[in-house]
C-alpha cells in the first residue's frame, strides 16, 4: 500500500525560527511613526504570516498605494537591521523533527511569505535540510490563498493530499486547508482556538513523531 505521508512543508517564522519578536518590533516602530497604536494582538490578527505590502495596508488603511510601498520598504529596513544585529533563535524541537523526517526520505520544504526566507535559513545553518524553499520572492497571492503550498507540492512532484503543513498562523492554517493538505497547528501562545481549522494542534513539535503524523492520513 502506498504511504500517503510523503512530504512535510514547514512555515518559517514561528515554526522553525523565532523571528516573530523582530518582526513585531519592526512593525511597531513603523506604525508608531505614522501615529498608529500597534500591539501584539494586532500583529497576530492583522499582519502575521502575510506579505509585507498586505500587512502595511492592514494598518495604514488611509495611505495611497505609492506611500504604502514606501512604508513597507521602511519596515523591511528595520527588520533587516534587527536581523543582522541579533542572533536568530531556532526551535530545536522543530529541527530535530525535520532531521528525523529527512532520514525517512520524506520530501521537505520551507515556505514563507517573507522575502528574507533564504537569508534567514542560511544564517541559521538550516538551508541544506530542505529540498526546496518557496519564499516571498515567488508569491503572487499571499495566504490565505493556497498558492504557496500548492506550488511547493508541484515543485516536489507530490499530490497535495500527501502533504502535511506545519503552521503557527491563522491565515497559514487556512491556506493549508484550502490546499487540501493535512495541517499541524503550533500554538505557542496558549490560544489553540485560533488554529481550530488544523487537523492537529500542539504546543511544540517535540510532541510529534513520524507515526503521529502518518496517523493523520
């Protein structure tokens, strides 16, 4: 019988590495310059896991398109500054699971709405673990559109129904389910109801192994 679990697709931010505090800090700095209050709840609900332009528009709703681009570029400069200056924290339990799945010959991908994805995984020393990376440079449609996941499956020559996506963002979980993929939601915030559309919700990937994931199919 064919093994249905053939591919694991990992979101980057909040799943493999913890750049969330750096993103939040950069967004907050930007929005406060425009006189907008911005807290972590706003980050989670309005900008987490989506392309930068869309995140900028979500808060700076009164800006014209050309000004949105300028503001979006500012956010990128702030984020890159923090990224260069600070170490990138890695979730070791995620890396351990990735290595375990790689040893079982599964196809592995990292995906991110961020254009910084390749830089981040290389800086963290993880780039050789993945068969492909789908980044913000490849995106036409952001999450919750399923494009990011469907294109990744196509690149790896696997059916969407044979993939498991690992996500920590609401829009990411929704995109994975729209792609007709299995989805593990990672709730690091103590708010599992946010990710209720996922097939399985865990606090950390140390709770999982190959057999647990295979049982989703």
